[in-house]
């Protein structure tokens, strides 16, 4: 596999993690009561930030692992 293909796989993984995390936040915002959210808007914004960071962080493990594999796999070949 060429280097550009490997880089594309890793970049696509990060983009997918970003999109899924953004959708998770959108769903959370859509299901939140707007009256409560406006009463404590700062706390809800911080909660949305934590939700995004958590989902993105977990999903970003896959492309990070792929990047490490692509980088170090050549050292462990026979």
C-alpha cells in the first residue's frame, strides 16, 4: 500500500471521528429541554464540550492505532 493511501486512511478516520462526535452533540442538544439549557447555558456548553471531546477521543483511537501500525509495522517484518 502506498504512503498516500495510508495517510488517507488515517485522515479519513479522524474526519469520521469528528463528524460522529459532532452528530452526538447535535443529538444531545436536540434532546435537551431549551428552558433548562438557557437557565444554565454555560454549564450545558461545557457539558457539550466534554461530550464532544469524549466521543472524539474514543473514536480517534482507531486512526491513531492505524497510524502507529503503518509507522512501525515495517520494523517488525521478518
